[in-house]
C-alpha cells in the first residue's frame, strides 16, 4: 500500500518520453541478476510501494516504539516470503531481525547484513518530512521537483529519487534482498548456500549491543561470510566491494600554562604560553607531507598483498574532481591516491581550543590548551598500543604525561605537563582478497554488475570487529546506495537505479 502523499510538481507535467527511458547498457550474465531485472520490470510499483511503506515508519534508534514497529514490519515481510523470522535481543537492546533459509545439501552459510535504524535528525532541515517518503524527479541540489507516483504499470524513471530518512542508509538493501528473493523464486532458481538475514536496529547509535547479541547467540548467527550491505557505491557509480574498514582510537591532550589566565602585557615573554606549547607538540607529530613522525607508528601495519595493491592501482581516480568539490589547492601524501592513503593509518586533529578568539579574545596568556585527535587504524594495529606510541611521542617532546587533571604540585614540579586520559578504541579488519570466498564474491558481483571497484578497506568504520570477534567469521562490504545520497544528513535519498541495481546484486549473491 502506498503511503506516499501525491505531491505534484508545480512545473509542467512530465511527458511520456521523459518517463520512458533507455536501460543502462550493461546486461548481466548472471542468471539470477537477469531474473531480478525481469521481475523488477514487471513489479516496479509494488517494489516502490513496499519501500515507501517501510520508510514511513520513523527509525531513530532511541524511539523504542517505532523501532519495534520497524522490526515487526520487516519480520512480516520475511514471513510473507516464507522465511521464518524472529527478533533477537539482549536486555536494553533494539532487536536484530533474524531470518533463515536452509538450502538442501548446502555446505556453507552466507549472512546478509543491513540495518533498519537511521541517524537522528531535525525535521526543520528537511525539504519534505523525513518520514513522509517523497519522490523527486532528480536530486534536490539540481532542482529535482516532487512528482507523484506513476500509475501502476508505468515504469519509473530510474533517475528519480526517494527522499526519506533511511532511504539509502540502510533500508534500501532490505527491500533489495526481499525483492531479489521474489525474483529468484519466480524464475525457478534456488539459493545454493544456507542464507541468513541479520538486520540491526541500532547501528547509527554505535552498535553498542551487536557483539553482545551475537556472542549470546553464536549458533544462530554463525556463517562462513557476512555480506555487509551498507554505504554508497563508488563515486563513478561503479559497484564497490570493500574488504574491510579502518578502526579508530581517540587521543585527547591538554597542556598547561599558568594556574589562571595572566595579563599578556605584564607577563608576556615570561610565562610560557600553553597554546604555543600545544601547537609545537602537534606540529612535531607530522611532516609536511602528512607522514606521521610518531616513532613506530607504522610498525604493525599489515602490508598490502600484491592483489590488494593491484586493486588500488586499478581503481579509478576521482581525486582531481574531489579537490574541486572540496576547494582544495593541495593534498597530503605526495602523489598517492585517496584510495591508497586510506589503507594507511591516519593521525588527525579533530579540533583544538585555548582561551577565546576574535571579538571575544582578551589580552591574556591562556591557562590551558587542548586538542582532540583521532587515529584511524588499519589491520595489524592494536588501538591501545598505538595510543601508547602517541603518548610516548608526547613524552619525548619533554612533557610529563598524566592521565587525569594534574595537581598544583605536579604542575610546579615539571616544566611541561600534558594530560592524556587513557584511550580505548576499535581495531581494524581486512578480509584478504585472495581467499577463495573473496574471489567468488568478486566473480559473482561482476557477473551481475560489471566491472567493480575493489578496495582493501573503507576509510571509515563499520562494526565489523563486533561481528568477526564473537563469531570467528569474515566480512565483506557490498554497498548499493548512490554516493550523493546525503547519508547521515538532511534530505537523505536513494536514486531508483541504485535500488534496481541492488536487487540484481542481491539476487546474484543470494544464489552464490
Ligand atoms: Zn549505515
């Protein structure tokens, strides 16, 4: 049932020639993907209706009542397809919607992951209400106008977009998987592996309970591979396969000057300035090219395999376009591409502060200066050990390091004092590209979607270790959203062609 309001564009009605369109040229050789394309062509309106229905249920992780409605709706969608579903929780968690299809004679299990919760939002920032899914005939940023649903039987223009929280991140994959199931069955095809679905309800709230739920239900969630359907495809619109994600740890540093702010005229040249101390300290951590100078920082980095290096070399470079988009006159890392640089750890200043600036500034020598840093980790690096190395670097610059607010005695006993609370963090994971199952995923995806962009790891984080650690399994990320989907921001949207592509992708992977 369509819950979308019929919002009519004020501009001229679309002509038939604008709503009929040429399909993208690529024809998949994968039988299931072809079956999915055929099925989708015959059922576009029903697919979109189911999508809009799911999107109309608010999905912020803290909204328990609506989270439950989402979970029950998804369980019902599975049930309608003969997939027995259940909601799995631990005390205080949102449910993971679990479903299972057993394939007779199957020798392995594939687990398909997506999440149904979305990022918190402010409805005032949205052009149309976030939980009133709205169709537009293009991207809002390029003047896309709201359009009504076409009459049943009329194809959708694949460049049209659905605007709603969760449209891209991450409800579309759930619809793609369910539709792919319909298509496979209608074509008389079967799943070859045992299939499990695990749809999380608090990913955007930090997946606080994911590891606990999996650890408490190991057999239920066990699988040879978790296919993580979350995030956008490559900016060139080519299908992306990411074999891991970076981890992260956080380092907060405060350095000290006088007990309170001092008059800069009376005490300038005499009292040390903590803002300058901090600036020097931070500057000592990196060279002009962005290379981290902390000793042993790169020691544990697991080198890339030849296959991983080749994948990076073959990935299309969009760096010049991105520089224009972000107004950058230069980049770090010398001649290295973005795709390569995200396979290395990074040390980043998230923000820094000391006293007040601009019109609020006063003539003072500040009392303290603080910086919050993040370290993005790659495979092989231990979060705590890495943070310790950064702390060692601070010591080598002559600081006495403490992990809580220093007393007057400590501050007077040392020329330079830095406070760094003991940090924790999340380790990175990377599934080797040369594993037989990795190669099979690549072949399967390419048979459905054509040439792919393969990266050893994404630059950002995903809760991969929370899955791999308790279950001893592997993870591979196969996203389907458009890159310009406004994920995590207002006016989140999904381009319909990405949903169509995602259905074909899922059909191929479900029959792998
Ligand atoms: Zn997501």
